């Protein structure tokens, strides 16, 4: 696959920091949910996760909520923050282009607020104070107390949305320039599935034009058809090529003609060349054995995926609901649980717009840049929650993690001994990374490399030096 630069560009990260109970997560949700049209039901990923790509004021960026900060005073210590907390605060802003410090105007300036503001200011990262809980205009003067820290102060109410426009305008104004790359190489979206699942009908409904041949006769589409498609306008527009493929039959159903062989080859090739694969299933039938084979090809090719449950209008007539269908689907297809599911109908147009949002979100996930500091904090927290496996008296130690590629997303973990890693624990670490960054629909590869503790520390120092240099 050809690699592309992410739309938001390196370093386009906005970090939200602050002591507990000031409304960091509420601010995160306010910025994120207002601009993301689709909510995914992926297990382990909630709407208030701590990292998410969002779009605001025509710009894309990664929004990070430092919900893991624990601003507790260490018993018997004069230092208001524990050493681990200070380290976490530093990590939170080390990869950020902009930092939003959330405070509670009703509580006024507290010693912990002063400590956070001091450390953020020392980082040199452009920052502003989000004076939260200004729910009414008469609350705004309470924010004046924070002006003495020499940072822009924005009276806001994360709960009610007051003052958000000015705060977001400040944040997006401090981001480094973004690169528009999809116009140069449109993202390829392959629409695949069994014969007569409704692939061509879906594309026609999506484009609102008869661009490909539609028929009730299975196998009408023999070759792959490329259809240009654009989402959005201006600098943030994403340019796509939709690829309508032939229905993928199982080998026992194929005739011995060269046409069928060629169609299957072209469909498999379309999967390998795609940036995002839309797997079209029939809602009434659910995933069949042939659908499972197609999923296997998607996984083997390390392609991003969105599952479209087409002909949902027929399922609705029989009393089926998304709430009932989703758990069953996830249970039948656990190996691709990271893919979002959209229930739609090419015939009636139901949820077709939602499929567009899913394509856009998954295409962004494929190019996610995981800040090194946030990635390693995620690994530290994960290894603390669940004890690493042990073999022959030797316990696995994860020293460091580093993203080394996109499309597919690839992370390298430096450990004391790769042989100590069990499949279950590797899956656990993958879920922890997905929960932190979202990564809807995007495959994630994790490679292991042996390192000593000393080598791991040296590697971390080397990366930090390059970043600061």
C-alpha cells in the first residue's frame, strides 16, 4: 500500500489538562461530540475516550484528554504532586501543539491549579485557560482571577456549551499547517461482498446517480468499477475512489470460465489495494461462511473495514432492532470487532449518510499518528492494571512502545523477552491502545523486539532528544 500523510499532519494535537473534577472530560466531549456524526459500538471504546480525531473550524486534529492524571497529595510530602503525576503532566503536553488548562471558576485558584499552570507554562507549549463552569453570563467575571498567570483566559461552560467557539478558535489557530494529500491520491474504498448483497445499489444510492449497472441477477458486475467521490469541501475535503467489485463466490459455486476466475482475482486485488473496505452483508441472512472467508481476506491484507448491514428495511419489518442484532453480529465475527457496523438500506436510503460518516472516520483512523508519550503512558497504565505473564520464573517486561508505521498502523514494543508474550496478553495490550486512540475500523499490528532495560531507556532518551532537537 502507498502511505499517505495524515490529514491533520504531525503534531496537530490539542491536549486538555487540569486537576480532577474541573470538567476536563466534559470539555473533551463537548468539542468532540459536536463535530463527530457517528458513534461506534465497538467494545471498549466509549464516547469519552481520552484521544480522538475531531474536526473544528475546518481543521482536523487529535484531541487528548489527560483523564489519567492523579493530582493527589503524597502523604508526608511537601510536594503537592507525586513524582508519577508530574511525569504524566509532562507527557500530556510533550506531544501537543496546544494545551488547554481546565479550571473551576467556582473553586477559584487552588494550589494544584497553580502547580499545573506552572508546569504547562514551563513546557513552552502555547496554552490557554478554559475557565469552566461559567454557566451564566454573570459567572464570567469569576474567570478574571486566573488572568494573573499570563495566559489567555476563556470563560466557558462545557455542560451548556457557552464560550466554546472562542476557545476552539484559539486552539485551532495555534495548530501547525495541515497537508491536504487525498486530492493528490484519493483514498480507495472497495465495496465487497457476496453476489447480490446490494453493493452496486448501495453505490448508486450513495452517489444519487446511476453510475454502475444494477440488476437482481447475481453476478451482474464482472469487473471492478472505479467511481470518484468527495466528502466535504475546501482544505479539509477528503477525496475517494469507490470501487464496485464483483460478488465474491465460494470456489465450489464458481464455473470454470476464465470470467469468474478473473472477477474473483480482481475483487481480491481490490481489497489489497484499498485504504478502506466496505463489507456489505444482507441483514436478514447475517454473516455466512462466504462472508467469513471475505473477512479473512480483509484481515490478511491488513485493510481497514466498515461493515454495512444492507437491506435493513426488510429486517425492520420483521421486528429486528440494532440493539438485538449488534451483540449477535459481534459474537459471530469477533475477529473483526474493531470494525464499525452501520445498518442501512440502499433501497430506501436509510442511514446512507451515516455510512459516509463511517468511511470518513475510518479513513482518518488508518492514518492516526499516536504521540509517543501518550502511547507509552497507555502501556504503563495497562501493565499496572493487569500483571504481565510469566514463564519459568521470568516475567514479561514492556520497556517502551513506538509507532513505526501507518496503513496499516504498526507499533513496535521493546520487551525483555518476546517469548514471554502470550496471545491473550498481546490482545489485551492491543485493546488498551485502541481504547486510548479509538482506531475505529483500522487494523493494528504489534511487533515485539528484545531489549534490555538499559537499551530501552537509551532508546527513549534518543527519541526524546530528536523530538526536542
